[in-house]
C-alpha cells in the first residue's frame, strides 16, 4: 500500500518532500529510490494492450 500511495500522490503532483514526510522518511532519497514508481505509464500501456482484445465498441 505504501508503494501505491507514494505513486498515486506523486502522479498528482505532490512534492517529493511532502510525500517523504507523509510516509515517515527523514529525507527524500529512500522515497525517491524505493517507493516512487510512476503508475500512469504502466496503466496506459496496459490499456493500449487490451484495446485490440475488447475493441472500442460503444455499449448499449
């Protein structure tokens, strides 16, 4: 959950110093190196991969 929290708030533009403080790190180096992963590129790649399977057809 910590990884997800850091990634989500980071993607929303929260400064790394604030994030480090929120998760209890004394500085930003551990937050930056271990916990901060960018989720948006992974989610976008997954969505593009699934589009051919499910198609862009409207429901209804």
